[in-house]
C-alpha cells in the first residue's frame, strides 16, 4: 500500500463510520436486528480500514480526519433524517472542525 491507497482507505473508513453511526439511533438500544447489524459491521470494517491507514498516515491526522468529517456528516444526516436542527454555536463549532481538518491535512 502507498499513501494514495491509504487516503482511499481512509475515505472508505469515513463513509463506513458515517453509515454505521447514522444507524445507531435506529437500533433502539440494539434491540432491532437489521440496523444493529448494519451499525456493527460498518463500524468494524471502518476500524479495520483505519488500522491499515495508520501505517502510512500519522494516527493523529488519521483520527482527526475520520472523526472531524464524521461529526460534520452525522450532523447533516441528523438534519435530514431526524429533523435535528443545529443551533448557531453548533454551526460555528462544526465550521471550526472542518477548518481544522483542512489545516491538518495541508
């Protein structure tokens, strides 16, 4: 694997983490089977991919990118899926997270 593949794996890990996290509320405390399986499998595969990424990208950068973009994406999903509208301070915080991820990666 090289750095390009590491970032491709990181992108896939982020997408899978977002998918899994977006199903957490639907699991209803892991009492509903389908959302629970989707949640567990996608998050496990996400961590598996991240375990390969950290061999090429520093762990701090990997985790900051993974979690920062995941937080922003889950907030957007929450708006559309659960009608959870963030307040102004939340939007400022999300903007700072995104700017931080951009700074870390450049």
